[in-house]
C-alpha cells in the first residue's frame, strides 16, 4: 500500500511520519510518535478516549485520518501541561478527585479545554453537554463537572 | 471499502478533476466521521485486501470555498464542508435560521461536530440525519458541482431512497442555499434519542411556521428517522395553513403525520413507539415554533 510522508506539530514539536491512507491519527500518534497519553478506546467515535486538539479543537483522533492531519497542530494531554507546570484544568481534576482509573482522563481534559475555549462561563448543564462525547465509567461525572466548573472560574480570574 | 490513495485538492475544480479521473473508485471525504467507521468495519471483515480494488479519497474538508457561511442575494449560503460546530456557532444562522443551528448542535458529540460537515450529513443520507429535516423545513436548495458543471437540487428532491441521493459518483456538494426566512417566520427543532446528547435520532422534527397573529399563514414540517428518507409532512402543513394555532390545532394537525411515515423496528426503538412519539413530537415542535406553551 502506498505510503505518505506527513509532517505535523505535536505539542509544539515538528514531527514526521510515514503513513498509509487507512492509518488513523490515533494509530500514528501511538505507534509512531510515542504519544501514549492518547488512549485507544472504542475506535469509532463513541467514547472520546482518543481525544486530541487538532488545530485547537477537540476531535476524535480515531475518526481522523493521519493524512488529513498533515500540516496541522496536534495537542495531546502532555502538551497542555506538565507535572511541574500543570494546566488549571489538570490541577482542578486532581483537586476534585475527578480521576479514578484514569483511562478517560486524557480525552476528558482535552475535551474540557476545547469546550471552555468556546464557553468561558458555562452552566453545569452546558458542561455536561460539552463532555457528552467522552465516556467515564468510574466517576459518575459529578466530580469531573465540578473540576471543569472550577477551572472555568480560574480562567475567568485571569489565568488561562 | 478499502482506501489506498489520498488526494487533498487545492480547489473544487481540482477535486472534480481527480474524482472524474478515478470514477467509480473515488470517494469524497471531509470530516470522515461517517466514512472512517465504515472503513474500519470493512478492514475487520475483509482484512487490508491488498489485492482488492482500492478507493481514492478526495479530501474537500479544508477548501475555503466550501467552508463559508454567509448571506447574499436573499439567501443564506452554507458551504458543503461547513462543520456542524461552525453552523451551531454561526451568529448569522442563529439569528435567521436557528432551526438549522439547533439541528447541527444535536448531531453527535462536540468532538464529532468539530469534524462532521453538513455536506457529509446529506451525502451519507442516513434517514436519521438531523440537519435534513431542518433543511427541508427551510426549503433549502443544494448546489452540486459535477463533471458537467453546477446544478441546483431542491432538498425535497435530494433524497431518492434509503441512503440514496441525487448525487452522481463524481459530484461535490458545493453549497446549501436557504431563502432568508421572512421576519414573521419562526422555527423549532426537536429530537428524541436514547439519551439527551450524543444520540442518534429515534425521531427528529423540524418546523418553520409563518404566523399572522395567531393564524398560521404557511407551514413546513419535516421529519427524520421515521421513513427510508427524511421527508416533509405535507398533510400536517395543510392542516395548519390558514388555521388559528393552539394546542388542540397542533395536536389535530400532528395526527396527519401517519399519512407520511413508515417507521421500522431497529436497535433504537420499535416502529410502534416511533409512530406514537412522532405524532407527539410533531405537535410539540409546531407549538414551540408558534411560541405557544404546551400543557
């Protein structure tokens, strides 16, 4: 099968990969680019575990072909913040106990980041709709919604 | 469905040339949110199929000439590759065609809506495509670019059967034009799914009514997920037109919906449930569009 050379920026770093048409962005991030913070869940856009920011907007990387991301900016959880310098959303998830097994967390935080960019002062119902593409089977969502609500307030206070 | 080549053309003209050169082995892709699950299923069932005929994917998702949303010459123009996210957030559409913005906001999840396009929603022609009833109620026209130039297809003629459309193999949906609704018009979109968000419709209904005081001077009411194609309920529209709209009138008009729908049993709901809920949702959508409190 024909191979395509793609270039993208992954968490700010220029990266190259050689991909087939059928390779999803998820496949290439995990198998070629070492981005194991992106999780492979359902593979068909139902669970949101594979969420990344593609040119700033949260998408299912399992529903995006790697070739379609050629020339794009891709941000994974590690690009949002580090243990030394976490993003307010990451801090809020920790503080509220919004993480149990952790499998959904990477996608959940990135979906929340994209959602808050569009909805700086959300209601709790809007937050629930905003993470409706991300399944969590542990928490029952309450603490996740609490964390996102707090992060929105932190943002409103001048940090982003 | 096994894809082996990928082309990202620089404009619609190049897209049409590539599609024409590879027909019938060419496939338009934009967001890919419907296409990728089909490709994945095919891969599981048939393997990589190196010896099989492969498709050429022609990616129109990033073409500027297909992604705009603007008003011009009495029409609202929505590019075929405008995303659901762009449509739901468009101030122009929220103001003048909120029924479409609301329908777009009910498609999939926010993650899907950042990729999925309105042209894709029409081209895959799922009976439950949420933007279809909204565009039927808005009397939209689909501009299709093809080998022999452009042609205009009224949305009511676009769906030809279960997952069948007026599109030829090498066509691209360029634009969806909506006559700017009169200031007296107001619309509503309602959907019943198995959960509140990120659900496929069990029934979806869009209505656009023009009101003269309490009286309905014209009505368009359309449904999805209750027939092989999204469709207008003309008998419901006739029952409303020229009448004073109140709860009793809306419920009476909604009973006429059964002349048009032929729902099936599937994983989401039984045909019987769909018939019941379709009538109820039609009545509620009419009342919402007319600005009348349901009791």
